[in-house]
């Protein structure tokens, strides 16, 4: 499809959507709110739909993706929808043998250990993920005024799964490869940046209104290593969408030391976990970009008065940044009560 700047649909939404206005550094009449992982895990209607379908198979079924993405929008009326997929989907689509194991997460059959292991990491073509374009097209027709956020995993977080072979707390093998073979490391991250860019490109060209780059595990690095080994690759991904008119959200967990660098990598909005208060985070980001966050996801288990005060505190502190999008500091916890999530949306909107 031709890339001719803002689509008419996107132009219309940018003026009216609280989410898109806050992302652009504006102060809409209400604080916009959505939740990472709002699609899935907590909803009984999601569990029913997924009962007999493996995770990655559900991501390859445009009707299922559309329905799962819409379920939390019907329930919670958030200010944005997040496309239902997974960060390892594009890896599987180019031929990496990766599966999502229930209760574990992504598991890679042949972890990357040497140069020859990189050969499988070819660029992603739109035809590899036809079902993604189809689902995004169906979604933007159904969503009306609610913007759709596309997403992808950032090169470092994807590299960690590929090198460790699965989830890791310490990212030991990842850092060992990074320090011992910088040439192989940069080749790997360059290829992952290209795959991630391809996956986001498909979503944006099909009509996604914003993108979020998930570097969930980047917080394992200090700032110096992040700047040397990771930031240039994430920056290339973010720069590829500079002229699309879609806000770029850059998120990680435990990234208090990286907030400035993650903004400088080319984000319009910096996602913040719950460890750094948003007014402090806004200072670290540099005062020139919007922030997203940052209620502790475990707050849903607090008594109602404590929860309400903590929601208001996040809103007050968020006002220190040029724009604020309310979210949790990481994904909703699977045990969360959907009723409490709906209540949080109301509390934010009443603020
Ligand atoms: O948990 C669910 O919502 C159910 C569906 C599901 C997803 N991924 C959706 C998803 C499942 C079972 C997975 C597998 C998976 N992938 C896991 C284990 C999850 C678990 O709790 O069992 C993990 C850790 C991954 C890898 C992954 N996927 C990461 C690190 C991220 C970035 C966000 C994060 O949590 O740090 C994802 C993205 C992801 N997976 C999204 C969805 C719907 C997109 C983001 C979103 O909806 O906010």
C-alpha cells in the first residue's frame, strides 16, 4: 500500500482521541487509559475462546485475533485497544522453531550460540503474516473511534529468548555473547531490528494508530551497556516510523536507569514501570516527551480506598509530563478481577 503520510482515518482520530492527543504531548479533557495485556489472561470469554487452540495458532487466526482484541474494549471501554499477538510470533513466521509452552513462556528449540545459527533470521515479508494485516483491517473497522496499538518485541528482549532458549532471570548467556563477540551480537540485533521493523510495518500499513516497542528485559542492563549494545538497534526500529504519524511508545521493566536513553532512542512516549514515580520519571526522560504508566499491577488486590488513592496519585504525578497515558507498570496480573480493572478505568476518567 502507498505510504502517503496520515490516512484520513488517522487524521480524524488524532484530533479527538484522548490517547493519541496525550501521546502527542497534549492534555486532553480526560486522562486516557489502557492496560498492557488487557486482551487475554483475565477474561473468562478469552479463556473459553482459547480452550482448544494453542497460543501461536490463535495469533495466526485473524477472526480469533480480532475477537480477543475486542473483548476487553467491550468490557472496560479503555482509550485504546492493543493488537493480540506475541513478541515471538514474527520469529516463528520467518522460520525460528519457537513455541509458547503453557506456564513457561516462549521456548526456542535451537538457541543461538554461533554465527551459523543466525541464518534463519531473514527479513520478515508481509506475506509471512498475511493474517496480521487481515486482523488489523477487521479491527479498525470494528473499533470506530478507539485507536489500535500495534506492537513488537525490541531486539534485546527477542535476543534474550533466542540466546537463552527460554525465559531467563539473569540473562547470563545473553550478556556473555554480548561481551565476548560484539560482532556477532550486532549482527544478531541488526537482524532482529529488521524483523521487528517488518512486523510493525505490516501493522502500521494495515492501519494501526500507534506502536509500542516492548523491551521488557532491557532493565537488566546498565546505561552504558544499553547505549553501546542495544540502543542503536532499537533506535533504527523507532526511526523507521518517524514519518507515519503514529506515536511510538518505548517500554521496559526495571528501566529506571534507562528512561532518558529509551526516550532518546526515538520514542514519543516512554513507558515506566511502578518503581519510579511518574513525576521523577518525567524528569529523567527529559521533560520533552509523554510518559505512560505506572500503577503497580498488584494494586488491584488492595482495598478500594487504597486503590483509589493510588490511581489518583499516578494521575497527579503524570501531570508533570507533557502528556500522560495511564497504564499499569507491566501487564495485568492473571489473577486480576475484571471488575476491578473496569473500576480503574472509571477512576482515571473521573480524575
Ligand atoms: O498472557 C496472556 O495474555 C495470554 C496469552 C499469551 C501472550 N503471550 C499474549 C501476549 C501467552 C500465554 C503468552 C506467552 C508468553 N510470551 C509469555 C508467558 C506469559 C505467561 O504469563 O504465561 C511470555 C513472557 C512471552 C513473551 C512476551 N510476550 C513478552 C516479554 C511480551 C512483552 C510484554 C511483557 O509482558 O513484558 C509479550 C507480549 C504479549 N504477549 C502481548 C500479548 C497479548 C502484547 C502486549 C499486550 O497485550 O500488552
